[in-house]
């Protein structure tokens, strides 16, 4: 039977303490025990179903983690206070002093900054590569390499990782393949394609309302136990704990993710085709012009499409800023970072979300000043949205004439 991640979420059944259709929120930082022996066992990680202290876990966090594990098809998961609060503990758990990571060169700026600037202080080095070239990836692997790291769809250039191909390399060299799937929840299931660990920033599409930050690590029970270990677990000791109230809120929003992703993808696909037809340099995995269109098509789950993210290049930062400001003035979206909101968000990543990457490296990877990253919203009338965006571009001489 085909893997259908939304069904896995739908089939979970969590009743509240008094029979509520939503699970009760555990609004406690610490938990009581009837016996000292049970407290000791829980502290040592040997008492299933018991809770000790909220930095370790809570019922609310457990419910959300299990729902996300079901979505990604992993044994279990642990939720964190942010996406970076998921990424950094995993990499620190898997790598130590003198060890090495091979990473995609086009990744979220915060992840890049951690790998490039912070991890070397702990003796962990990273080689950044073109993740779409498996020969280049393999050539970067050394005897000290422990992790292959990538984003299923990269931020912000929308490069597509060949997760199956990377998984084969990881297995060949006994590495852990860690995939950040933030840009393509439901559309892509990295675990099904061979990834070992799947990470999300829950802040984005999964939560969908731009009202909180959060993260998740989906993986084996063994890995999650290691991350939570009170003696040397990176998630436990670094303290990136999600609040129970936020976990409960994200769990509620998760239940509509399948509907939202279909609309995000439909709208983005429509706009991408229109932008490209109008002569704009447009990048979207759903376009046949995308170099990895067929690869992405081979990986996606039915119905969820190619995602809600696209980019256009308008030639210069001044034009990009003028267009974004005018679109915001016309109520077509917000000039804001992040993604997955009900309203379209747009930003120039070279001077915002990817600003941690040095200019020369931005140029080398094709991240130009005029690039605008769009997170396409849930507009009910996407045809009207395009007409209004098109008019903005005409007024700013980004498009010099009407295109029939």
C-alpha cells in the first residue's frame, strides 16, 4: 500500500483527560510520583509513560511528537523550541571533536552559520557541496565524516536533493543522512526514500499561522533516547524545550496541513507558470524548466504537489525591494521572512534569511541580489492575485509591456 502521510495523522486518537476531543494540555514544569523508586527509574529513562520534568518531555509534547513521527514514518520524534533547536542538537549528538559533516551549500542561513562559524569551535568541520551532484558529494566524504546533511528542497534556491541517491551513499559509507524537510511536508517523505533522520521547523507550514516557533526531530527510538539522555543527550542538556501550550496549538494546526499544502501548492504552481510565461526568471520545482523537475516528481506523494515556495529574479535589489514594497501596499502579501502563512510572504534572501552566507559564496551558488523568495499563501482567487502582481511589475518597469 502507498505511504499516505496524512492518513497517519488522521488515524491517531488522543482523548483529553475528561473525554475531550483534544488531548488535555499538561501545564506543569514538574511531575509528582507515588514512589521514590518510580522517580529514580524515570530519571534513568526506564519508566515508560512517566514524566519527570518538562525539559525532558511532557504529555503535550509527546502527543505532537508522535503525530509528526506518524507523518514522517519514523519510530518516534522529539519536539523542540525552534527549528534550530532541532538541527543543532542532532548534529552535536552525531558528531564530536575531529569529525566531519558533508552538507548542501544551499541551506537555511542559520544552519549554514552554525556549521560554518560555530561547529568548528567544537572541532567539527563541514564541507559544503552542490548536493545535486552525487559525485561531488561522494568526493567530499572522508574517513572522519559522520553525517550527510541536506534540505529536501533547499532554502532559498529550491534545489532538490536526490534523497534516494544520498541514502545509498550514506549506507555505503556508514553515515547518517539528515534531511530538513521544512519546505515540503507531506509532499516528500524522506524516511520512505532512505533518510535516517528528518527535521522540520514547525514554525513554517506545519504550524501555518506564524504565531510560534518550534522544531522536531523524527528518527529511531534509539536516537531520540540518546538526545533525551540526562547525562549526555544534546537535546536534554542544551535545553531547547518546547512549551506545552505551544505543542498543543501546533498539534491542532497539524490536522489541517493536508488541506493547506494542497492549496499552497496549487497557488504556487499557478503563479510560477504565469511568471515564467511573462518572461520572468522563475524557479519552482513544478515547472518543467526546473533542472530537478523529474526528480521531484518521482519523489512526491500524490495530491500535495510541488510545494508553496517559488523564486523570481527581477535583476537588482532595488527593483526587488520596490516590487515587494508595492505588493505589500496593494495588500498582496507581507514583506517578511519565514513561510507557510495563510498570506503570501516575500523577502530578498540575499539580504535577509541567507545573509549569513558571504557575498562571494552567494554569487557562486547563484543567489543574486534581485532574487525574491515567495511563500505563496492560501488565496482563494489566485487569478486575481496574479493580475494584481502583474500590474505592480508593469508599473515598476519589471515587465515592460503587457503579455497576452
